[in-house]
C-alpha cells in the first residue's frame, strides 16, 4: 500500500505525521478477502482433527447428562438453569449462567438426532475461524483509529499488522481447549459477541465517511446511537454465552476514553474542572452520555445476574481451588504466581493441561519458596510495561493500553479478586486475552523493524514463519490429545505428575475400559498423592469388591464416609458391599435408604448419583428377600424417575419373566427401547425375544434375537447361541448349526454352544441314517 501522510491533532494539541505504521513489517500486503481466507484456513487447519473426537471431560456433565439439550425439555428451562442443567438458584449450583451456549448445543442435539459428537465438534471448529476473521477486521479498525489515516476509501487499513495479529490469534495453541472441548462453545460464542460489540462501538464513530473521527483534530461530537445500542446488545449476548462477556463494556468505556477521545490516562481529573468542561463541551457531553449508557448497562446486567443467581456466589471445595481455602499468607503468595503462570502459558504454550487442580500447582506458603523469584520477575516486567503505557505520549502508548485492556479485562473474573472460581488455571479463560497478547507481539516486531531496519527484516521474517509453524504444529498435536479421555488424561500426567485428581481420572478411564489391574494401580497412586481423595477411595472399593477383597473395601468405604458423610454414592456402595459380599440384605437396605434420603436432599454430588439407580438396588435386595411385588413396584418407580436407566428396565423385565408374565415383559421392553439409548438396549431386546419364544411366537422372537447380534462384542457368542436354539425350535437345523458354529468362531470355549452343536450334529446323523 502506498505511503500517505496527513496531520491530525489531539486534545493536547499534539501534532505528528501519520505514515503507514506497519509498512516496515517484512510480510506481504494482502487485500481483506485474501487475508480473511488465509486466517480462516489456518484457524481450521489447527483444530479440524477435533471433529472426530469423542465427548470428553466436562462434556459428560454439560451434554451427556444435561436434560436441557433434549427436545422434550422446555426451552424456558434454559433461563433458570445453569450450564450443567441444574436449577441455578440451588446452593450447589456452579452459577455458570450460559443459556445461549446451551441453546446452540441443544440445536446440535436436534440436528444430529441425538448425542453424536461430530456435529458438536464441527460447530466449534467453524466458530473459531469466524471469530478469527472478525478479529482481523477489528484489529484493522483499532490500528486505524489510533494511527490516523487519510485514506477514506480503504476499509482495511494497516493490512500487514492486522494479518500478523490475526494469524497469531488464530493459531495460538492455548485455543485448543476452547475449540476441541465441546464445553468451549461458551468461550467461542462469548468471544464472537465480544468482538462484534467492539466492532459496532468503533463503527459508531465512522458512520459518516466525510466526518471519520480518525481524521478529526478533536474527539467526535456525534456518534451513531443505534450502533452504540447494538454494541450493548452484543455485550448482553456475550454475557449470556459466558459470564466474562460483560467485561466488554469496561473495555469499550476505556477504549472510548483513550482512543476515541484521545485522552491520556491521568487526564481524567480534567473532566471535573469547570473551565475544561465548558471549553470542550462539544465532545465531552456525547462522551459522558456514552459513558452513562455503558455504566448503566453494566450495573443493570450485574443486577440481573445477581437476581438470577439468587443464592450468591458458588462454593467450590478445597480440591477444586485449594488456594481459595488456604491461609491469608498462602493466598497472598500463590494467587500472584498463578497470574504469572497464565502469562507464561501465553508466551510459551507448550506446557498445557486440562486440569491444574489438586496438587498440580503446589501452594506457596513461605516467602522462601524459589517460585517467588518468578513472580517478582513477572511483576517487575508488568509494572515497567504499564508505566511505559500510562506515562508515554505517543500513539503507540495508546495501542499498548488498548492491548492491555483486551489482555487483562476479560481475565479479571478468573483472578479470584471478586469471587472464588472453580479452577486453579483454566486455559479457556485466555481465549479473548490472546488478542491482547497478539497485538503486543505485533507492536514489538514493528518496533524491532523500525530500530534495526533492513538488518532485522530477514530475522523477523524467519521468526514469524517459525513461530506460526510451531504454533500450528503444537495446536494440531494438542488437538490430538483431546480426541478421547485416555489420551487427554495421560498427557496431563506429564505436566502435573503430582496431581491426585489426574491419576484418579486415568484410573477411572482404565476402569471403564475394563482394565481392572491398571485401574487399581492408578487409584492407589491417587490415594498416595492425596489420602483425602474421596473419589479414589470410593472407586477403588467398588473395583476390589468383586475380587473378594471385602475387608479392604469396607475400610476404604468407611474412610469415604468419614470424608463425605453426605455423599449418597458412599452409602450406595456400602449397601452394595453388604448385599453382594456379606449377603446381609437387611443392612444393605438400611444403607440404600440412607443413600436415597441424601440423594433427594443433596442434588449435587460427586458423579451425579441417580435416585433411580438407588431404587433399582433397593428392588434387587427386596427381590432376593422374596418380596417380589415390592421389588417390582420399586423397579417401576425407578423407570418412571429415569426412563433411560437400562438396568432398571432389564431388572423389571427379568422379575416379570420369572413370574411368567410374558405380555408384561414384552410391553415393558417395547417401552424401554423407546427411551433407552440404542447401544444400551441389547439385553432388553434379548429379553423381549425370550418372552416371545416362551409364548411360542417364534417369528417375533427371531426378529429380536437377530437385532441383538453384534450390538455388544462381549455377548456375540451368546447372541448366536440364542439364535441357534431358536432355529432348532423352528425346525431349521442347518440354520441352527450355522449359528452355533458362528458362536464358537467368536468364542471357541463357549460351552453352551459346543454342547448344543454336538447334540444337533448327533440328531442330524441319526436322521441321515434313517
């Protein structure tokens, strides 16, 4: 772009020449469509592999277990529920009010026809480049607003600096959690509306090309009230996507003061001087009007947020945010270190972890801790940088202040200054602040080019290329970590080897995969790192119970009860121990009753204990005591309370089958397969088939037996066995033999199939002789 010169004056009558400020950057000048395409492609390239990821980590609570996503749930519930589907007024709620984010995930659920992760991930992957292109436009407006341009025909000014900033933002590896995790939808939407709000507000002063505020010698005397109102509306939508969205109003107010009105930070006191107000009333009155609009909107939104929360700030346990529960000196020393750690992650995004709680970052309890040096170095740098920005007089100082506003302001809710948060370090909270970092990096590169000129061009060009390539590679690598829980948890062990919670997570994932010995090892390591890890005690007890380690399981559960006496899952496991191991059904029922009472009283528990699951276990104990009618009533209650609970439906059908009430078995089974997720209906469909077979309705029985073949890899041999026996009853002995042979191909040691096959083959021989 050709260099153009113009003069502008500030309110301090400072005059300087504006040139193509970014012309020294050794990067090509691209038109906006090409630049936007490049930024979008890089944004997709970094994270596209997450489209094939499963639901991971918090996706379970926010998506799999969240009834607000289901079409049968009233949309109005989103206005009174938190991000996880709980009533936000309850004491145990996390108070994460994000109805707009939940609404988009509900749309994903409806469009995909259920809980299919690809649709959710694709939406995230598409939202990120959309935000990146918006960033490209915004930084061009910011640079153009600060470094005045006399080029009214160009809507994309300072293209070199804008492209560098947008690319750094697009490919930064810290974005991985926000894009690859479905719960990051809240961060993406929040950023989208955050930046739309900024765009609308900046454009509010550029509505008349002939009166572009960048060309004036004084702050604007007019502005578009419609665009200012639109900026406030986008701020509301940003806040409804994630809480930190409200901070955009603070960014806009300071941007107006520093950039639009071209005031210096410490000139605010001049506004209160009568002579100054009279002399500058032309632009001061509109500025104060805009400030009143922004402040009033902020107060109104905060009041609305408080009213919706009802019970005040949420409570988080010491395991989630240990610093918040530490003594004053520890908090005083640790919180600043955590801010420095967040900054280090921005600069060096190779040290990433999905969960920094429970020992991942040890508390700093003494000034002699060597990490204090890192904190001091960080704050010396920050104070020096802030002093340069606040006391300088150039337009670059205005840019530094603007960058710091975008870097710091959206991060404020995560600082624990106003209320304690539910994490130690959360990379997703840095999604918007990364733009501030990218602006500062771009400014630094321009300053180096200006100082060293041609000597620095090749070095800067190589640095940019290497940095972008490394960022892209690291983002793709980190995206692969988010493909499933197992890879994610194991990658975290490398960063946080002292975290009991992460060891527990690896153990639970191994447990769910059937790797019992490996799971036991991880659970024991988690307990050794934190002897008060209730989840590790509980899961280890449940794991070793079937192994016959009854007494050790009892000790572990007693420890759990000591650590969490109000946790229903502890009492439920104690009931299971006495029912299955001690065969003391009456004691087991007492524990189940206690678990039910606590589950009804305390909605929020570790693992979201199902009351329906407790009722099912009560029913199983009643059935073993011979109280079959009471057991059936409890099974029915369980299915009514949670119609997706497959084990309750199966237990009900099994009980009815034993009573030879086949019609009721078939009716219950057909109701179950409507509500229970398809992948969990194998046993239910098989039971329907058995009921039809018992009624001699072999055609219908065959239909259901064929449906279940292959649904569960662990039962394929049994499925073919059932089909073989059915074919034998129908007189199709060749088909029966074929099914039994298939059963033995899957499992050569499946005795039922081998015995039945021998009998059938003997019958065939006898028939052939006759």
